[in-house]
C-alpha cells in the first residue's frame, strides 16, 4: 500500500504532537515529559501550608502546642509559689485548696493548719494563654523567619534537652524566691537577689541564641512581660476575686487598694520564665517546620508532615 502524503488539509503526526505539547502550560512544544519527584510535591504542600493561607503568619506558629504546654506545665510551676502561700486562691471562685495539720508548738494547743497544695480552675486557662501569647510574640517579633534560619544554620535546631534543662533551672529559681518569702526576707533584699539571678540566667541561656537586634527584642519582651503580667493579674484580682497576694507592697494601679496589689519582686519571677519559654517555642517551631536533631547538634533530619529538613537535597 502507498502511504498518503500529508496534504494541506491533513496535518502530520509531528504537527499533532507539537500542538498537544503546546497546549500544556509550562512546557515547550515538542519537549519531552519529565516526571516530578515526590519530594517536590511534598515541598509544595509544605510551602502551601506556610505561605499565603488564610491564617497568614500566625498559622505557621505552634500556638496550640504552646497553649497545651502552658495548661500542663504552668499549674505545676505555679504550685511552687502556691504551696509557700505567696498567693492564696479563693475556694468560692474555683479555688482548690488542700490543707494539713501540724502539731502545735505548745503542749495542749490545737494543731495548726497549713497549705499542702492549692490551685484554681482558672490557672490552666490563664497560663495556656500566657504561654501562647508570649511564645508567639517571641517567634513572630523577636526571632523572625530570618533569625530562625540563621540560628538553625549556625547553632543547629533546638534540642529537647535544652528545653528540659531550662525548665529545671526555672523550677529552682521559683523555689529560691519561695524560700526567701517563707523566711520573711525583706522585699528589698529579695529584689536584689532575684534581679541578679534573672539577668545572669537570661544572659547565660539566650546569648548564644540571638545577636544584635534580635537579642534586644528578646530582652525587651521579657522585661515587658515581667511588668505587664502582674498588672494584668491585679485587674483579675479585683473584679474576679480569683486569688490574692497575702503580703503585697504594690497597690492596685486603678483603685490604689494595697490588698488587691502584688509583691514588688513578682515581676522578676515572670522574667525567669522567658529562657525556658523561648527555648520551648523554638523547639516546637522546629518540630512544626519538620526540622529535627539527629544524634547531636547541627543534625537536621526528616520532616514530620511532608516538609523538608535543611540538609535534604
């Protein structure tokens, strides 16, 4: 049989293939089809979750995990001060108080009650909000995306051991303040001791993590939270009567009532939280971004949810 030559009204096979290739976006006419590796799809999904989604920058932050940590760890740390009666919760407004009896100092007297533990139903909620807001502000305003990448490149991802160590140091610092309070140390002496501890621990832990403006912003956030948090407490103490400080020396900022105020050394205790809270926020952010440590500092591992580690091809 003789093959018909392609005439003007009948396109040849090469022309048909070229037209089909030209109809596909992003391909040159006649260019061979190239299969896309799976990693690119995962990367695209990861970029889509962190990019221009409806949540914006807040959607990339581990706010839920920070809040959950605050609801669990916060009441345990708060118990250090509550047990020392630094603050007293109101049983009529959700307070939970467990008391014990100790022997009277004089023979024949009735046993004297003392607080074994106390907390409030509002404590997990309030501390969850504190962890989420404070940790989120640090990740968004202090470290930022560029500072985060530089930290991962120079110091490696945040280690869980770092978070645990800072948590232990925070517990020790809170215990020191509780012991000083129980022994009726003057507030002026407490402020000097706690201020020195606050500055020393912040410098020791945070100096390797941030430099320049990032370090100043982190310090500024810690100072701001240390001042603002007790003031917010006083706004809750007066109308809500959830708790009160038995021995305040700073009056309520609005009413001027000393009974609704707080001890002047409490801001240093809020400052104590920030080396731990910043480390927790960094670790949770690294996990959310799919960056893990593999056997030591600087190892960047596989992603958790389809992202890519920094050492991935």
